């Protein structure tokens, strides 16, 4: 997280915003969990476990809807031949 979602102050891995004192720990945990799920999805890809890859990528995208997470989910959808979902994710 680069900016506080409340006041838009720059955040450098603090659990509390320096300006508005908003608790950011839950959001930081979500980002960490999303990153872990993306890494698990990549490991599943390397092992050609595409259904597991899809599940991990879906969890990552649900936690943090970043472009990277959506692209990974779209790639997993293609590997599982879920083409309509992959097309929606690339839009």
C-alpha cells in the first residue's frame, strides 16, 4: 500500500496512518495474503496443477483486485479452458 485509503497520505509499511491515524493493519494483511496466494498460484503452475493455480489466483484477486492478480487469474482460466471468464478479466 502506497497511500492511506482515507486521507491519501504516503504510507511506508506502517500499521497506522501517520496523518489520520487510521488502522491499516487489516489492509496490509490482505496485501500480504494476496501476495502469498499469487506465489502459491505460480508454484501450482510450475507443477502443472492448473485447478489449484486457478483457486489460488482467484483468492488473490478477491483479496486485492490488482491488475497483476486479475491477469494471473485470467491465465489460469485459459489453462482450464474457461475462455469467457478469461475474456471478462482482460477487459
